[in-house]
């Protein structure tokens, strides 16, 4: 028989049964390459919409003029839709002060203004674990607080250093 620790295991076999943390941040679905491809496609569609009017049409051919108008409007609309695509908002901003041993969750509205800021001392959290590139934390009541992917090695090293130090 093997004894397993009673901890939050995000990659465990019961992943579908776990509670979703209050602040769960998914990995951004759009990569830099994908955003660049979308921007190029948007710019190309806008240029095609304008370039469509360079094609000569037989004078008096109203159906062709309407077809060009409809096609250029569709291309311009699609290009205008694809052009401003940027990184999707991945949720609230999480700041970790490794020196002060503090975790802050900052929620912003669509215009970037701060709506709320909640701070937690790392020492008062019931659990904070960094495993397999995923930082998870539970508040003092044991409720899931955050699940945050950590991809940068220097950030991961700083968090591990903070977790290994004894509280002041």
C-alpha cells in the first residue's frame, strides 16, 4: 500500500472532479505566431478590398458592380476584424513579492483600471505549491485561490526560493 499526500493535484487522475479556483488563469491560447498570422491576414484582406476596385468592369454592368461592392465590404469587414486581435485577457494579474512573501491578485476592467486588489501573506495561505510549471494556492479556509502556469525559469526559481525559506 502506498500513502499519498492529501494535496491539490492539478494533474492527478481526478482532475475533472476538482474545484476550480476563484482565480484560475488559463495559458493564453493565442501564440505570437498566430497573432502575427492573423494581423497579416487582416492587412491582406484590407488591401484586397481596396485592390478589388482596380479591376476594370464593363460600363453598365450593374450586377458586377454590386458583386464587387459586396465582396469588398466583406473583405474590409473581415480585415478590420482580424487586424486588432491581440493576446487574450488571461484574467486577473497575479503579483508575487518573493522578498515580502506576499501574493496579490489584481482585477482590472476592460479599460485597464484596477477594480479590486486582494493581498495575501504567503504564510497565512494553507497551501501554496509549484509543481510541473503550475503554481496553485489555497486560502486559509482551504478554498482554491489561484492556479497559474509558470513558464519562465527565473520566475520559477524565485518562487521556489521563496517557498523554501522560512518565514520571518
